[in-house]
C-alpha cells in the first residue's frame, strides 16, 4: 500500500487497546506520524481547538468522560474518522455520519488494513459538517424504549413486537397485552413499569387499568363526570374510560 506521509490521532482511553492500534499502524504505515494518544473528550477538544486537524482520526466511541460524539458539539471536526469501539450497538450511528469505517475491538489487522484502504480512496468533501454531527447527537439523546416483550406460552418462550400491541390492561391483579390480531398474553410487568419503558408518543396511561396505543383508538366520546370513553380495537373486556384527572393530558397527547 502506498500512502503519503500523514498525521494520525488516536483517541482511546484503554492503554492496551491504544498500544495495539499504534503497533499495527506502525507496521502498516511506517511513514505516518502518530500523534500522542488522547484519552478523553476534554483532552480531545483542547487539542483540536489548538492544533491543525490530523489527516486521520481513530476515535473510540466510549471514553472515560463520556461518548466521543460530544466532541463534535464543542469543536468542528475537519478530518476523516474511523470509529473504534467494543460496543457494536453504535455501528449504525457511526455510519450515519459518513465515517470511513467502523472497527470493533479487539481490532483485527486485516480489518484495519481494509479501513486504511478506504481512507486512501476517501473523498474529503464527504467529511460531515456541523449539521450532520448535530443530527447524530440528537439521535443519541433520544430515549430508548422497548421494541419487544418476552412472553411465556405454556412451555414455550416467545417474543412479541411492540408495534403489534394495541393496548395493555390489568385484570384480577395480572397485566395483559392485547395484540391487533386479537390474541392476548400475560406479561410480567405492572402498568407502572410499562409507563417507564413504552414510548409516550405512542402509548398513554388513560386510567388505573389501561395503557392505550394511539393506533388502537377508533372513536372518542364524552362521558359523565368530565371523563372520556374510548372505542378501541380489539374490543376490551371492560370499558376504556379516561380518568378525569388525565383528560387534559390525554387531549394534549392526541392533539400533538
């Protein structure tokens, strides 16, 4: 591989991982200049503010003082990035901002060589701008809500997708989830616990007995004593009544 002389900055808070990466880079790019390793968001921000950007940045996603994504919030990055991490849950986020590559630790030398070859062919005009970094930060800050629930059906354990759930309700001390295909299953959650793990833009706790999904609501009726009555599908075992103290919040939720 032929590379022009370039500067490389490694941001990594694990000393063994940093040394391993340095050794592989010296082998693959003997002419490159390796800058002193940085180990935190704060140190990286200070360096990037005071120095010219490196030609290539290896950036660990999880640092001791926070996720390295927050570097972008404080200083504009004007160099290509190869993300490194032990947590593959961040892979998609990294690719969303057009990084050159994503390397899962412990880094394999062949994967590193492939990433360096991609750097050689990288179009510098693709380096993300402030707006793209901000979009990434906004995405990271979104709360994480449950996407599926494990349930037991006889001796079988299966899972159901939250997208298939119309509403949750309690009956005789147990909590059930009602699916749009009319099946229902007991789940090992209280309604209070469900409020913490469900997306509040999609589900609303209308009473002590019901958490209703927006897509389950067919019609809304006024009801006595300042309450509301909901027509939901599939038909529930009891009437779905919005408690009087929840009516105002429910209307705001519906009207957003």
